[in-house]
């Protein structure tokens, strides 16, 4: 009887071979520094203990300066238990690969940073000077501004997120100031006329300010030079709010009757919309909140104010010019910013880190205003007389 067995395979093909396992590609893990905020009485921070825990589990090292979360009611113990390392030395927090801050670093803090560090913070261009950009350039920093971060849909995602809070907070704070100045309640009750609110700007900030004012029962009018934004707002609030293009005569008439004016239009390198003469004709005890003052004044008489002295009085009108207005609600704002940065960092992990993302994604390039010490935003270079470098010629 034959012992030969027919098989279509050769002897070599029948030999056992090693198993091929899938190797999951991981992005470059890096150390993240969270320094304590030292200016503008800032109470917000960029990350919560819950987000720290997720990032630590993904292999990142988080170094947080002691007291960084205190203003947002997060303790060092909460951060420590989530896996962060707490340091008392600001130099150590600033000496990491990636630095997350709310306000831009001071000149002294820039000295603590390593060359080629990634800095992610707000820019607040109206509060900066040329020296700030030159100091960053000396350190060859890669700087990303909150104001320039865009998503895959070309939306300013972080600006929108903070703008939603800022719009709502502006109305709530205006209500406090109005009660303080002349005892009026921002909203009508039976038999008493509602307070009148003028909102300049129909963008995200203006939209949420409008919704908050409607909720309180105020009488509102919205001005903007963009018909598409006014139309969008009109649709969102079911046509309950009158809107107008910014016509000086119509605006001046509305301002005379207004109890509250909310400035929500960035005016970078542009003249204010509301002149001093218009402010002088407003009712005594009325309130102005210029939300976008760090990106240019909407109201000519506005001045920057601080959390310690949040308002000034000019021509009998209360003026609030807080550049960090959302810091009045620090825990909510911190949670919102933290949610954004958690997905932001994890997204870049999947793609192999920041350097790979700079090459692959155009929206990442557009969020930079400095790359390895070179100034890459024309609007900043024109304002401060700096040499402009096209980011697409530096990274390709």
C-alpha cells in the first residue's frame, strides 16, 4: 500500500512559520508643562484633572506648577492623583516640549523656555508689543495662538468655544453692573418695561449674548455689517430680535435708548464703531462691555480693565474692558478648554506628533504665528513691522 499523500504544497510551504503581529503606530509622546497664570488675575487653566488622567494613560508626562488650577477650584492633590507631577519651580513647568497656557508668557517666562518648544496660548494681539515676538524668535519657539486654531471645517473652533461662554457671561455681568449703577433689572416683568440691550456683532459671541438676553427678557437690537451673519442670527432666534446694518444714524438712536451695550466685533487695525460723542449722549448709569477689546476697540472710550478693577466710569457710563471676561466663570471655561485640548493632543498622537501634522495638514500650519523663530502671520508682521515668512515655504 502506497504511503505517498498528494498535496499541492511543497515541503517548505508546509513548515511552521512565525506569526506576524500588527504593530500599532503610536505618535511621539512628549512632556506637557502647565505653568501657573501670573497676569490679568487669570483664574482659568488649560486642562482638568480628568484630562490629565487620559493623557498620562496615553504615555504623556504632565508637569503642573503648584497652584495652577487653584483659580478654577482644582487642587494640586486632584492633579497629582490623576498622574501629573507637581512642581514648585516655574522654570521646570516652562522647560517641557509643549507648554499649554491661557495668557501668553511674560518676557521673564520666555527665558525659561527651551529652544524649539511648542507654545499654545491665547495671543491677545492688542495687549502685545514687538518685544514679545522678538523674545520668542530668539528662543526659536513654535507658537500657536488660540485665535488661529482652525479645524478640518475651516472653523475657528477654540474661538467659537470660548466665544459661546463670553457672550453669555457678558449679559450676566452686565445685569450685575446695571443693578449696581441704577438699580435696574435686565429683563422685564409685568407692568415694567424691559431693559434695552444693543449688541454690536452677530457672530458667535453676539449670538450667545442675544440668546442670554432673550432668556432674561430684555429688549434687544443687534448690529453687524454682515448681512449673512444677521440673517443666520435672525433664523436662530426665530425672528424675535430686530437687526440692522451698522448705520451711524440708526446706531446713535439705539445707543441713546440703550441700558446695556455689548461690543462683540473684533476691530484689529480698524477704527472703533461707537465714537466718544455717541457715548456722551447715552443714558447715565448705562453699561458698556467691550468683549473683544484685546483684538481692538469697538467703543472709542473703552479701556482695558482687570479682575481687581473690572470697570471704569466715563461720561456717567460704566465701561468694562476685561480681556479675560470668561475668567469670571473659571471652572466652566477650564472644562470647555480642557475638552478641546484633550481631543486636540490625542488627534496629533494618532498622526505621529506635531511635526508630522505640520506637513500633512494645512489647517495646522495656519494656527502657527511663529515657526522655529520665524514670524508666519502677515497680520502680525504688518502691525509690528516684523519680517514675514510664508509658512508654506518653511514646511512642505
